[in-house]
């Protein structure tokens, strides 16, 4: 923040995926809140140094070259897992790592906006029950973060869509999130004021984004020999907008790519066939921009398919919209609802808290302090760094 900038009251929406971290900010611009502004994406990787210093994204990636045993990925999906992460000689719970990463995101925004966020809204997989949500919420509180709202990622995506298109109460909406590592499928019902989670599913082969990379990699390798894996990921993204691209020595057309991946997508998204009476299906996630995905989902559901604008950040933007609506203490924004009459074979989701497991040998976990707060709460005239004290 420049010296002549005015500290900006703001809220944050945060979405931690397996491969990327997306965040969006809504600012108080006087009479109203601004629309969500997407912050630069960050790779979903965290490094914890021997002195417990936390780094995220590119810096964590750089640190991993010298200390690969101090780097973690996929931590958000493992909240509630009794098996901790071993980083160096220390053990950390998944929720502690997730809260530390969220703290890092909050710090980065505070540095740009001039003061900490008033509230944050954090998305989570739709399969989470009360147990996992409480673990993360407690970890966020212990980290000294702003009041937090936890909401399922499909609810956040639907809230973002609602900002552009009216959805009448009682309407059933499907959400398909297809990212770099995981696929989440969910059905929501629009209530009087919010979206209710009716059911959710994770396909038996959930790593669709990586699977498409693998298919393209094998295809190119058969024709041209060894090619860098990163080249395939980049080629997949470019084929979302270009009819034909050059990938190293190879030329790949979108039609060729679609013929290659269509069978795999049909198999992965097969659970969508049983979702009836849907008004529309929303596509979000980093892989959702691939045009053939919308064709496959339409074939499976027979309903209108909407690929959200900038699908990789759609969940974060929707979470930011939810954050700006709430004033005050931490809440959870959605509840499970009774079965929808006439909705084929779908029972409401039950909390996924597992039954007690046999006792295990005691494990000593290392408390993880969140990243050092760059800013402390200000009197409305501005913010000050802890270094100024």
C-alpha cells in the first residue's frame, strides 16, 4: 500500500484447492460493497521452516528445492484426518496447516488493502460434516483470524451465479466442480434466503484434471517421445480457447483432444445421470473451461449447462459475496434439508463424521503459529504494522 493510500475496509472469500488457492476481495466503497475482485492465484503448497516460519505458493516451491521434507500439499482435503503431516522433525495437523495458509492469504490482502479483513468466508468440500467444519473453524479462531464463515464450495459457486441470474425458491441446481486434482458433484435447492445442500458425491475416479493431463501426455509421448508434463497441463488450458495449438514438437487440435478425453469424462461424471429435475448445472473449477466438459454434462443430465465466468476463481468470488452479507460472529451458512419429493433416489446427506476408531499410540503434535500478522486492527483512521510498535 502506498503512503497516500487510504486503508480499505474489506472482506475476503478464500478457496483452497488441491492445486491452487483462489481469493477474492469485496471492498467497502461508501454506500455499497464492490463486486468481488480476484487476487492473483497461488499454488496450493506450504513450507514450514525449522523456526516455524510459514511460506506459501512460489516461495514455498523455492524452499522445497532445499528442504523437500518440509513441504505439504493437499492439506485442506485432509482436515479431520488423524494422521498428521511430518514436516522435518515436527508433526502438524491438516487443520493447523490449512489455518496457517489462510492466515497467509489474509496477511497478503491486509498488506495491499491497508488493514485486516473484517470477515472471511472459506469454502470446503461438500462432503464435510460437522466434525471437520468445527475442526477448521476452531483452528481459524486459534490462529487469531477475522470472524470466519464456512460454506460448502457448491453453495459459494451458486451464490456467485445468483449475483448474475435470478434463481427462484425451490429450484434445483447442480454444481460440478472439476479442478486439477478433484471432482465434486452436488445438488442444491434454492431456499428463501440461501442454498440448501440436498446431496453430494465424489466420483470413484475423482482426479479428473490430472487424468486429462495424463491422457494428453500419453498421446503426445506415443507420437513424439518424451515431453514435459508441464507442457501437457499448459496445452490443456490453451485448448480451452484455441482450436489448435503447438505443444513442443506436436500440433494438437481441440477436436483431437476432445475425442481423447470424452470417454474418460463420461465415466468420471456418470453419477450425474441420476440427478433429475435440475434447472441447470453450474461448472466451476480450473478444468471447467474445457468446452467438451459442458457437452458431456449436458449429455448426462439433459439440462442447461452454465460454465461460470473465470471458473477457477468462481468459488472464491461467491464466497466473497457471502462474506459481505454477514455482519459479526462466525457462522455456518448452510444446513442439510429433507428429501425433495420426486427427486429420484436422492437421500439427504448425513454428516460424514466417522465412527470411533480403535485407539492409536499417542502422537505428539507440534502447535503451529499462524504467519506473523503484518497488521493489527486499526482505529478507523488506518492500520499500523506490528513492527511500528
